[in-house]
């Protein structure tokens, strides 16, 4: 058999797989590849799986083109499901400043036309990523596509939804694209939705939405945005009984719900445990870890990440260690839905100080680490690592190692612990990665101005000094315990 001498000599099936991989990097790859040659054109238009990713940047001049693009993708794609990225943002930059722009009649007409075309294809929409200037714009666009009754009898097939609101959302004027919207925020009914990602988007609409099939929920809200009400978060968790992964990165406030009865039902309801039997991954980056963890009963939790934004507060260390201890106790309670032997496999602690017991007294953290016998990976950052190494280097009453299955340990701290050499000898089975962040206040004058020099691209807004990355901007030293004590010094700004 002769070897192929050019791309055109490759079998169509192999070319189709290559083109599919190109589409994963560039959604418009089918259009570009079809113009290379007749052979490429034939392979592209005879391989429906290539047309699975559709990117639509809607502007005043792309309305008709977007309509044609949608029709082309769905017609050539046959019965294949399609992933769509919609960009309807209206924030522009003028002299380096973010400026909100009111949509013209042409832009509104283009958005309505595209939403109408997509409305007729809801049975083929697998995932949707919507980038908008405000929450109201995103809600209006979703209503135009998914609000019942639909034009056809097709079932909404959407399984993944990402709503990404511009960080300058407050600058964008609110525009209604359709009929009058209800006063209360709402969310369209998506019966097959399993993955929901909210970026710079509030959670109030989720409080009145059926999310029984949701498996992944990620909420990211910048610190400068208003805090999320605790009672809404708890209400959402109670309604998502199939949840597998929950990520929260936002400030939370324990404010009572409006028109609540503090003396009776509402307080009792908030104090009841939230049973999530399928949840295996939990990530909390918030100032209110103590507000959320006490409410959760997670028998199958295997991955836990806690980043305490309030970790420097007096008493926060004792609060988090007691919360973790109670969480581990609840995880060991008899449960008919338990899968396997149970227990945490990975744990990441950021800004969570770890304290040891005084003298012969066993501390809470000592107890927690002795309990986590299934732990495989441990990551701690921005804390004194000496207590961690002391605990892991110790033995229990039977002479067994603490966390016997631990294979990977990653520590990031401002000072290297003195116990690192001894720990390497005592626990050679652990792959230790240690990163030391240089402290800019350690001594001498520090030139903040030159260190933060970062040319701003033309047309992009300049960030104020308070918004610049601080912790990740300083030189660091990386030490790997299995590289024969080799120390590699790296300098420069690392974000």
C-alpha cells in the first residue's frame, strides 16, 4: 500500500477527524477548510459532526449573516447536537474607559432575528454560552429562545448553560427586546439542564426555578459586587438534589429573607441539614464558610476546597477546624446512598490557619487528619506549614502513619518550614511540592511602581492600583523534594 503524499490522499474518515479537532480550536474552521480545495469542501460538507460548535458575535452589521450561519450549521449538521456561543455585549472602550452603548434599531432587529431562528432549533441545542452586558439582557435573550409556548412541539434539549455578564454590567443600560418582563427575576424552564455556570450573574432567578436534574453548579461573583443572600443559596441547594459538583466564589451575607417569620418556620427550615447524596466535589471561596458548611450533609464527598476570605479574622481558625470536624463526622453517619468506602480523597485549604494541640492534648486538626485515611492529595496555601508537616510526620496509637494513602502534598507559604528536611526523611512516600512566596515587606524598600509595570493594550481600560494582582506578582522559589534538593529561583511577574 502506497503512503499518502498529500492531505488530499488521506482517507475521508481521517480527514474528517482532523477537521473535527480543528473545530475544537476554531468554531469557524468548517467554513475556512471548505475553501481550501474541492476535496476538503466535499469532506467538510459530508461530515455532520464537524458542525457542532457555532459562534455568533451579534452586531449591527452581522444580523443577516448570523441568520444564514445558523441555518447553514443546522442544515449541514443533520441530527447532530450543536454547542452555541452567543456574544451580545454592548460595552465599548473609549480612551481606555469602558462606555455603555445603547443598542440601535438594527442591533435589536438582529438579536430578535437570531433568537427567532434559534427558537425553532431548541431540540438541537446541546449547550449555550451567552455573553451579555447585563443580567436583564441575558434574561431577555433567554426568554426569546426558551419561553413557552414554543413554535414547534420539540422538547428543549439544552443540557449546559453558561451566563457570563460583563464586569462593567452596571454601565450597560437595560434593554427589553420583547414584551414586558415580569417584575420578579426568573429563569426559563430547562428540564434537561445538568450544568449551569454563572459568571458575574446573580442567583435570585434560580430561587424560583426547577433544577431537579442539575449536576454541576458554579457561581462566580467578584468581591466588589453585592453579597449573595445565604437563604437563597441554601434554597437552591435544597432544590438541586442531584448535584454532583458545587463551586461558589463570592461574598455571602446572612441576611433574613424578606417577609420572613423569624420566630417559627423560616429559622427552623434554615437550621435543617441539606442532604446531597450525589455531591462529590465542593469548592468554597467566600467570607462565610461558617454559614454554609454547617447546613450540608455530604456522605459521598471526595473533593473539598476551602478558601476563607475571612481567614485572618480572630477566631476563624477555630471556627473552620470545628466545621471540618463536624463535616467529617456527618460523612461517616450510616447512609443507604453511600458509594464505596467513602472519605475525602483531595483537600485544599487556602487562608485556613492550622493549629496543633498543646502538649499531650490532641488538637482538632490532629483529629481531622487522623480521620482522613483515604486522603490522596493535600494542598495548603498562605498559611504556616509547620503544623501540617508535624501532624503528617506523627504516628497514631497503633504506630500507623497519618493519612496513610497520601501521595501528593503541595504547600505555598511565605517562609519555608524548618521541618521540611525531617519530613522528607520520615515520609519518603509523599511527593512534596513546596513554593515559597517572597514577602515584599520582609525588609528594605520595595519599588511597587516598577514592579507593577504592565503596559495596557491599546483600547483596553487601565486598571487602578487596587485592582492589580498582588499576591501572584512577586518572585517565588520552587522546591521539589524529589529533585535532590535542587532549588530553582524564578523571578518575574506571575499571575
